[in-house]
C-alpha cells in the first residue's frame, strides 16, 4: 500500500466467530483521552510521516496491545480502501479500517490485558447485532472513525 501523509488513521475491528455467530470487541475510550467514553471496536492511531496504514497498524497494536506480535497479524484484512471518516469532515483525517480475526482464546487474553492498559475500559466481546443496535440508536456513542464502517461490517465479514 502506498505511503500516505498524516493526518490519517489506521484502526482495527477485532472479532472472532463462535458457533456461527460473530463476536466483536467493544470497549470505551478513557476519560483522559480524546473522544472520552466513546465506543471503539479495536485499537489504532494516526500514521506517522512516511508510514503505510499497515505499518501504522502494526506499530499501534504493538504499543497498545503488548500480547500482539507482528507474526499474529498475518490475517489482517483490509476491508476497505480509503474510508472517508466522519472525523474527516472536521479535521481532514481519513482512515483505513482493518478486520482482525482472532481465536476465542486470544479474545480472552485481550480482555484480560485490556484491563491493564490505559487505552480503553469496559472491554468485552459482544455479538455483532449488539453493535449494530447501539449504532442504529446512537451512532454518536462511537469513535467517529468507526461510524461510517459499522453499517458495512456484516457485508465485509462475509468476504
């Protein structure tokens, strides 16, 4: 993927499948971070100068999720090309969202480790339907970068 100059966001939607149901990561931003108490579906951050979205994602995940190693990210799937985000209307930021499929065991490790990190709170894996329901009723509850992606998650997960 070509290198893109900041501001640009690379983020994740973490999920696993159990008995045919999709369970997605859902947590809230801490009160002392930008977008306090907004829902997130994973981690990510802004690209540094000269980084590709994939490089930024690997860097951000290794900073924010100590148990994630680069070799575990082979199955990152770019689910959209460049996604114009709601935040883009305000800050000029654009982003790429990556679906990251993990095992149920890894999901448990992520939840345990999330409690040790300062990047989010109230972390859990919930059925995709719950995320769609929250988004449908109150899209403003999500980090703006996720808002335009949520209606497409079910379709992207079928690919």
